[in-house]
């Protein structure tokens, strides 16, 4: 499998706060043994949200890592930090949240710019005005499953990246017609396990947003086939929208696309490692990477 030499895959990985301990072990390995990993890919960003994050969305889980430790880690390794601020139910009063504002102030102005993944236009406008040093990412929680809606989102200048609904991943005819500038903004969600025909994604994300605001609502129970079984990477690989490494190297990179997001904030470190082994690690070195992480006594993989 030959990598397309004109482009590189930029991965956006989950767990900025949720899996800080994992990345504290993995990033030194990635730097010191770059030969273990494909030379056609790199880590562009790590995304996530801290505990009790009012602006958080997408997942109800949040990490308990200290923001100062997280900042030090991403700054040391030159990786962009992205905050998952994709709550879709925010009001003006929520914009005054001290914790979220403090986080933006702390991470704005790093050598490698930090970003925010947003759903709410209210929040996007607020961040652009008050924290212009943060770049904005249009969240997949908008469920942009219509290509025309996705195209309109790409034309919005305030967003540096747009993550379409995963069901647009294989719309190659229309994707191929995008301009080079538009292709640079597209960030594909590769490993979604949700049923391809699920009609409840917006309801699920709205439920998470309400719960993150502290509202007393019951957790959404998905009724789509397989919705009650939890995440399975083996099932994600069977999803019609799944993007594997062969797809990335042989199709997406030659087409001019280079940004690929891996989901997994609500999963355990062990599964995040499996994603990295599959998407980034040469097969002949997967055992070495697995051992280096598994044998670190400071990390609870499960």
C-alpha cells in the first residue's frame, strides 16, 4: 500500500481530558519511535471536554484531568487542543460560565492554536468575538446529512473545519467537485458505530446537551438496530460509511482530503489504543506499541 505523496492524513483523536493519562504515555512513544507508525499520517489535534463542562456536548462523559497538565502536554508535543463545546441548547446566560471562559483564556495563544468544536451559533459568535485566537470547528452533532446543507456549512467563513454527518462519507461524486479550499475544511468521522439508517441522532445529541446543562432528563435510549449494544469496533468496520486506512490512502488522500476524526470519548483507553493500532501503527510494530502501553503501571486501560 503506497501512501499518496502529495498529502498526509491529519488525525483528530478523542480524549483531551478524558484520556490524558493515556496520551501522557503514548505521545512520548509516538515521538521517540516514529518508525513504528505510518509516515503518511500525523496527530493534528486531540479533542475533549473537562468534567462538569457546561458547554460540552456530543457525550455526557467528561475528563477529570487538570487543565494545566493538559495544556503542558499538548504544548510540549505541538498538538492542537480542541474543546468539545458542542452543546446545542445554550442560552445567553450560559455564555457567562466561568469555567469554560477560563479554559478558553488559558489555551488561547499557544504556539499551536487551540480550537473549539461548536454546534450553537450563539456560542460560535461569542467565541469569535471574545477568543479570536481559537479556531472553530462545525460539529458533527448538527447531523448535516444533506449534502446541500453540508455545502452551505463549508461556505461559512467562521469555520476552519466542518465535520459532516458520517453518512456523507462515501458521496464521492459530489465530494470530488469541492474546491481545494473546501476539501481542506472537510473532516470525516471515520469510525462511527451508529446504525447507518438511524433517525435519532439529533434527539440523542440534544439529550446529552440537556444533561450537560444539569437538567433532570432521562438518558436517551436509541431504538435503532444495535442501538442498545454499545460501541463495537468490529461493527463499526461493517458500517457502510466506515473509513479504513485503505480508504484513506487509496481514495481520500488522492482526492485531496486530509482530515480524519476518530470518535471514542465515551470509550475506554484500551479501545482508543486499538484505534491507534489500526489507523496509525505499522502491523509489524503493533505488538511493541501495545506492550509499551499495557505494561505502564500508571495507566488503567479499563
